């Protein structure tokens, strides 16, 4: 049995090598299809990772949001601060904190165009974001009109960052068309978060500065953060908090919150659906090109296959030859596709400053999809083996 399998593999490799030049275009098509699959996954990762950067940074075991909440980056609706105070009295809750998150605009330092920003308000004395730079510098936010700028904001902010490095501060006017005098923030430091697909940058300030700048009522919380006492079970405390709040806010564990944020972009936004559909399209294209290679291989070797059948080889042996050829095509085209995809995603990441990239698990997933494409193509190609009938070819 092992000898037959080895013979099938050698025969498939020999036939592929003989047909390599004739099948070069189809092999290139397979590589491009796999590359596009990897690029789609890399862009999808950029979407998910950028959207989850802020939720992952929240210092919380439980999260409170409005009952009509959809996602953090869609200017989350508020819930009453009184609900957060009530949650603090539930056994097992050790600390509470609040985050105010609003999308706004600033006057671009280069050319005067408006740039979209996250305006994040926190209590400078509370633990809100588990980011080392924020923890070290947030006390300075107690000074009115002071803010920290995300150093990974888009390149339109590079002059602000340069001025901050040269002078120790940079003035950044907010876009306020209804105000007689536009508010101005003084950027006094940097932190690292990262832009999203929809926001150019992020500014972190005290909740009082946010209130003064855009009039945000401080009794309307965007995100409530609960940290639990040692030994407290998150699911049990979450149920108790939900009962205490009686529908005024939704309660989620940290894991549930992150899963919901990711699921929103995967299933409920057009761009997330497009990336997932693009992955399926890549699979379909890959099957077509692998099938083209296999069909040409079968057609070119029908007389040889008929001879093997006449010598007593079972049709399953020929199917094994085709399957081995399909696997070889998938593996040979996979490595160059990975190289091209890594180059494309790295370039896109540098240009956009988004966390676009392919993870190790993605490489394994696409390899599995490539082998799946090979299996489907091999199954379809074996239908042509029925033409390898010795009586028809030599009758």
C-alpha cells in the first residue's frame, strides 16, 4: 500500500514538472488567489484590531453601556451616571470609573482642513486605561485645556508631534462652527493607541476639559468600568449588577464586551462583510485555477492513465495521483503567495498606520483553505478520469 502511495506521489510530481511551463499561468493564478485571501485577512485584522484597541485598553472586569449601545467607535449613547454609582454598591465590586467618548473634529495643522478625532474624557485620579504612558501622565490632565495626543494618529498630525517634541507643547484648536471663539487644547504629551478606519486620531483629556470644550454633560457616561474584588466571580457579580440597575444599563464581562465589539464589525458593518466575502471569493478563484491545472494534466496523460488501468491499476490509484498533484499545486503556490501578501500588508500598514497584518493563525487558516481548495478541485478533476477507458482509447 505504501509503495502504491509513493508511486502515485512520484507520478504526480513527474507529470506536474513536465507540465510546469504549460501550466505556469494557472499556477500564477492560484498564487494570486491565495495572496488575495491573505491580504483580505490582513485588512480584516486591521479593521478588528484598530476597533478593539481602545476596548482592550479599558481597565475593567465588567463593562456598563447604554441599552442601545452598538459599538464604541460609533459615538456610544450615554447612560446615567447614577447607574454607575448604584453598581458600586453591589457586593464584589471594588472600584468604578467612567469614560466619556465622543467623536469630534480639530483644525488640521497642515492646510487647515478638519480632522476627525476621538475625544476621550477621564477622571485624572482614576484608573481608566491600562496604557503605561497614560498611567504615567494622566495626573497632568488635571490642568484645564490639557490633552494627550495619540502618537499613532494619522500623518496629518506629524507637525503637532514635531512641535511637541521641540517646544514641549502644541496648541490644537477644535472645530466648533457655532462657537464665537473656538476652544483650543494644549497637547502636553503622547500616548499610544492607534487610528481606526473611521477616526484620524485620539485626544485624551480630563472629563472637566471635555465638558468645557464641547459641553458634554458629566452625568451622562459613555462607558462604565467596574473592577472586582479578589475572588469575586465576574458572571455572578454581573448578574447582581444587572438586577440592581433594572435595565438602565447593560452589563457585560470583559470577554463578552470584546466579543461583541468584534462581532459588530464582522457581521453588522458593510466593510466587515466585504472582507469576509472577499475571502470566499478568493477560495472560489483558487479552486478554478487549481482545477485548470488538474484538467490539463489529466487531458495530457489520458493515454498513460488508460495503460495503467489496462495493467490492473485501480481507478482509485489514478484519483490518488490527481489528489497528490492538487496538494502539490497548493503547497508550491502557497509560499510565494505568503511572501507577496506580507509585502502588501506591511506597505499598507505603514501608509495607513493601521494594524494591518497577517497573524500566525491566519497563515495556518489560509493554508488549510488552500488544501481544501485542492481537495475540491481534485474531486471535480477525477470526473475526467472516466475518459481514461482502455477500450475507448485502444479499442
